């Protein structure tokens, strides 16, 4: 499986969009401060995650998410959380 995810930092009021094959290990990586971008704070929270069977589709979705503005990202997260 391939995962596209969004993390949110309350202290920076920022979203981080990423791709991985192992969401648990990737979250550990972010929380351990091993990513340059996310190492500036330790309050990253997983707010969105979608899984794909085909790597290419996951990478296309990650690229699409990275191009969206904050309002669009927040709408996706809101829809994701309302579906739970």
C-alpha cells in the first residue's frame, strides 16, 4: 500500500503533505525530528490519510495536495473527518 497524508502543526498553523509506504514509521520519523521541515516543532498531528494500491496514483495525489491553498486543504480534512 501507498499512503498520502497531511500533518498539522498547531504551534505553526501549518500543514505538511507527504507520501509513504509505511505510515506508522513515517509518523515516528516526523515526531523524532528527522525531517528538516517538520523538525522545527514536535506537535505534528495526522489529520488526513488516504491509501492507494498503485504508487503512481499516490504520487499524483500528493502532488495535487501540495498545489492546493490552505482553504482547500482544510476542506479536504473537514470532509475526511466527517466521513469517519
